[in-house]
């Protein structure tokens, strides 16, 4: 499933280019001439962003784990970013010279496919680390079950101790398994809401509607009802 990345107004220009690299999801470009609020949605992925506004430039490497992070994009006219797949992360630091070179390429007159190719080349020099066992299997199981998982059941399925799974997952993902599962459930709920379905909380194994509303608001800062009413703003993938 392609998880939704941003919650933006209809006045913000957004486009994306799919990547063919198994470690990278896509390149996205945002032009925010009206300085509208852009809320990042939690996905558990990592983004590498080049932010531009006149003579100001900034490169960010940030995990997309929490909502309420619109301030990262506030004040910048343009954002060119790349989204990695869950569990894929940068191996080591990006030096200052490499940062400047990447920002220069992203500000140049390149087409979206050319920018994606430049980013893929930049990340192809041993910079990316992919999740290994058991984290890769945990990610697959959590997504397959749409976030409705129990850590004890995961441990039994993978023939590992619960403690080993939790330590390995937190080391690679930066968050506990339970929190990542909650993010996956939220992403599935966003799809159901967009489809106009009313069985979203039961279908995703929340205890009841009140539990679903609490969890939704924890990540999104708004209730499901408020989100539905504001869907004139777009949740984009």
C-alpha cells in the first residue's frame, strides 16, 4: 500500500515521480507559493528533503514518525524530497560537501526524472542500509495485517523472543513495534475514510469507536470527523 505522506491545501502544487529502486519509494516536489500549512503524516519512513526559498537552502534528513510537524516545511517556497521505504535508512552521516552538491543539483534546471536519478545516484554509493532479519519480516507481517498485530504473536511466528524482536526493531526503526503498528493502522484508516467507509474502526481491530478516535487524534491532531470535513484539503501519497 502506498502510504499517504502529506495533508495539504488544494492551493499547494504537488507532484511525484515513482522510483524503480527497491529501497526508494518516490521523489516528490512541493511548491507552496502561498505559504500554506502542510502537515506531514506519520508513516515510519525516512525523507531526505531539499528546502529552498530565495537564497535560503536547507537539507534535512528526517524520519516521518509523528504528526504535528508542519513547521519543518513552513517558510519555504519549494521542497524537493525523496522518500525511502520503511526500514531503509542512511548508513552514516552526509558530509557538508555532499550536502552542497546535492542542493545544487536539486536547484538546477533538471526534470523530475533527472532529479530522481541524481538522488538515486547520490544514495547509491553505499549510503543506504536496508532492514535485515527480523526487522524486515516484522515490517512485512505488520503491513500484511494492517497494523492489527500482537508482539507476542509476532515473536511466536518468527520463533524469537519478544525482547529480541523489540530491541532489534527499535534499533533499526527508532520506534517500538507497537507504535509502528499504530501508524500502519492509521494509514489504513485514512484510506478507508477517503473511500467513505464507515467500518474503519471495527475493520482495523480497534476496541471501539472511542478508542479509534483517541488513537486517530493522537497522530493527526484532529478527530476523524474533522478530518473528513476538511478533506477539501488533500492527503497525498
